[in-house]
């Protein structure tokens, strides 16, 4: 019974001379090679057949190191399929062969990466951060205040009595925290660069500028701001940001590590965008912490909104719905004010 | 009739390298590789590398025969694990205790010549054509002289030695390569490397000036079109508080970044075309002469369109980009055969581990090729 036929070139592995050969493939798992100087029979079990990649030439490698190169991929595959002699890699070839599978793979990668960065990374970072000692947060922020004092701040001009009044409010906010000794309130003059502002260092130091105190109309507004800042520390946002940015950089490396170095510069862009997104969700989390505290202590949440509104007026402009919102590290002020109002409603 | 046996009749015959693959085909291999690598947490990466290289080698055809890649995924995975274990402490310390990372850095610099030799040897032994393996017999001593000695001298001579070191690297990497028992002959001259790099430097200066002038004009035009006053442009505080001005600044920043990269493409293409031509045109094996006829302006076109394609498709174009560049390079490379290509003789070659090559991959070792 005649078998399937493929043609190819035979190389003995000793010299580069080519010899045209015909190979007949039989159903019983034997093949017969016929060339000008060679006429031999082999069992398929004794030869290595290279897995198919694209439409590149296949190699049938014999025990003595000699090789047949053949472009007749389809016939060879049909024979291997019949004999059940395909390796696992042939399944990969089936995936690579069709556009529909390629597009499915693309979709899976896109959705998977998005979901992982959107939900997986923040959830992981939060879990890990909550298991790490707070001494790590202290390390992140130890030198920061000294550096800021040197470069940006001037000493506070607030009267001692006013400072004490705000400090008392601050102590109320941290009163129920298990590690309240970590928290400290500092006043500074912000000057031209910082202006009216407040922020928290990961070590628990909250800095409020004289300009912000001057801007407020009501002590409750300052309480709202302080609760927001304490929310950042309680939720360990600085540490989580470090964990999240390393994780997303790792994912990007995994995705684009294969791409040439020139285009991998482009990879910085999505990393920056995810950073901004994580930063916005941190602000929302800190806002929620403030709303909860205000509600628990019967302070109307509109004080938070009032302060935001005044701050925004002072900084000028409204960043809501501008083309830049995706780059912004803070949520739009209008959105935050709306959430403050909603918080009262419930 | 077989083209190579036909070559025996005529005294000299020119064979052009061909690339028989396509961007679309490679895209499908690339995306499946990527998916399988991601869902196996990187383990499939070794298999992905082998499939990728088998695709590129298998589609590179000379005189009717394609090249073959022999790397085995399991060996590559083992090499990667060892290389990763050696490099991981360095990356960890780099962020937490920069001082502790220093000894690792010094160790890598000392190990560099060994990594280069091991890596090149692995690559060459894993390559064959017509069932004859390539090999690399460069010695560690030579590698130490070039990759530590000469490279250190570049800084001392304020860069004047740079073209010579590139020449020395290529003489080492190409000249110590074997095909079977045949040695590659490399007889390029360092003077041509100087000419090539001076031309590239000239283009770099021209591109830089053009980039600055263009950018300045562009910023002003966009700013005026967006209704930002000239005052705002000079005052960063006003600029930052004005959202439309901020948008302008971001757009200008992106354009600046993109055009800066584009400006580098010209000198990069000039250097690449001239150096490749110079090296290949002075490389022969058993009297068969390689030729390369790359044109810088065509390379610029390919680099630029590839870059735009990759950027605007978020990387999805990169398989096509890779294939386009390779196809151009191969189709401008020929081998002039004197006599015939049937007489290369194989040698016995021992086993070689993939660790050196994977270390080289992790550290992005530059062969100077």
C-alpha cells in the first residue's frame, strides 16, 4: 500500500552538501527515504520531528545526526495526526494558526491586565501593607519634614492659643486610634509655593499651613481637613503606593519585556496613568474616612465641601471634566463636594 | 535543480538572504506566547523564546536552506532561574539598601567578559545551517581585554576611543565565530568606524538643533491657538493654575518627547547602516564574501514608521515592526559564493549551558553588533 509522499533535502551532518530526497510515509509508522546515494527505512519512533512553527521548514532528525529538511508541512502533519504522533507543541501551533484565537488571546490579555491593575494590585497592596509593621511607614517619611522645612516652609506665625485650639481638635480625631502616639500636628507657613494646604507624612505627622487656617471660616472645616489627612495615614496610603507602583511596573515589564527597548519607553505612560488612578482612589478613601468621622461626631459634612470650595476658588479654575482628568492625582472638586453632600443625606 | 549545486558550475554566484515570514503570522505567535507566558507566571517564557527564535531562524533563508535554532526550553528555563537568582538580590538591594547593591554591580562588571563569551557561544552553538552548527571560540582573555580594559579607556580618553572599541568588539565577536570548522575572516579597518560615528555625531547635532527650533515654534503656535497669553507662558504659576494652559503644556510635552526620540533615529540609522555595511563587507568565510548595502535614509523611514506604529497601537504593531526591519536588513545582505557551499565540514561540539546567555539577556549585555 503506497504512503503519503514528501520531498526534501538530506544533510548528513558531516558536510553542508545537500542531497534531494523523496520520503514515503506509511500508515504503520515507518518511512522510506530515497535519494541518490541513500535508500533507508526508519521507524517514526526513532526520529525527532521538529514542532511546526508558522510555515518554516520542518526537520526530521535521525539517530546518526543526519537531517531531512522539508517544506511539505501539511502532508507531514496529516501523517503525524493519523499516527497520533503530535507533541503538545502542536496544540500551540493550532492556537497560533488562526486569527480568531489570536484576537481572543489579545482580548484575554487586555481584560486580564486591566482587571489585575484595577482591582488585583490595590487589593494585594492593601493586604500586604496591613501585615507590614508601621516602622516601614516611618522609614518612608522620616527625612521628609526636615527636607521640606529646609526647602519650602517657614516657621508658623499662628498665636499659641489658636494652635492649641486646633491641636485639641486633632487630638479628638486621633483619640480612638490604637497607635495614636504616632500622630503629631505641625504648623508651618506655606509661603508662595505651598500656600493654603495640608498633608500627612506616612510617619503620622500632619502638616497644616497658616494660610489654610486663615482661609477657614469655621473650626469644623479644619477638623474635616485633619480627618482627611489622618485617613491617609490610617489607610497606609504611602506604603500602598510604593507596593502598587512596583507591582504595576512588574506587570508592564512582563507585558512589554519582549518589545524592543525603543518602544518600551512608551511603557512608562500607562504606569504613570495607573499611579494617578491609585492616587485618586486614595483621596476618595481618605475623604470617606473624614465623612465617617464627621458623621460619628455629629459634624455636618458640608464643612468639608465648604473648605474644598474655598480652596479651589483660591487656586483658581476648576479641573473637572477637563481633558486632563485622567492625569489628575485628585478627584474633581465638584465630585468630592457632591459626595460630601450625599454623605449627609444618608 | 538545486541552486547551490548550480553554483558549482560558475566561478562566482551571489545569493541573497531572504525572510519568508510575515508580520501577521508573527503577531499570532507573539500574542499566544504572551498569553501563555502571563498565565503561567513567566514559566512558558522559555518555550515562547524558543518558538520565537525558531520562527525567525526558520524563515531566514540562504541558498534555499533556512537556519535552525536548537535551544531547548527546559535548559533555557534552568538558565533563567539561575540568572534570576543571581540578579534578584541586586534589584532588591538597589531599592532598599543601595550600598549593598554595589558589590553585586562590581561582580557583574567583572563577570561581563565571561557572560559575553558564554552568551555568544551558546547562541552560535544553538544555530545551524544545512545541519552544520556554528560555534564561537573567543577566549576569556580577549574578552577581558576588550570588555573591561578597552571599555574603561573610553572614559579616560573622553570617548575618543569609542569607535575603536566598537571595532574591536566586532572583530572579536565576528572573527572568532566558526561555521563548522571554517573560521570567519574579519578584515575591516577602524578608520571606517571613526568615519561612521563622526557622521552619526554630525547628524545628532543637526537633529538636536532642528528639534529645539521646531519645538520652540510648536509650543508658541499651540499655545496661541489654545488662547494662552504670552505672559502665561513665561509664568509657570499662572500656567499651572490654568487648565487649558496645562493641557497645552501636556500636549507640548508629549510632542517634545516623541520628536526627541524621532531626532535620535537619524543618527542611530546612520551609525547602524554604515557600521553594518562596513563590518559585513569585510567578513568572509572560506572565501565566500558577505555584502551589506543598507541605506541610512531607508532605515530612518523604517525606524520612524515602526515607532509611530508601535506608539499608536499601544505596542500591538511591534511584531510587524520587527519583521519589517529584519526583512529590510536581510534583503540587503548577500553572500557571494566562490566555488560552492557544499564543502563546509562539521566539528564535534560539546554541550553548553544557557545560564550565560540568560544572564546576558537579563543584564542587556551589548555585543557591539
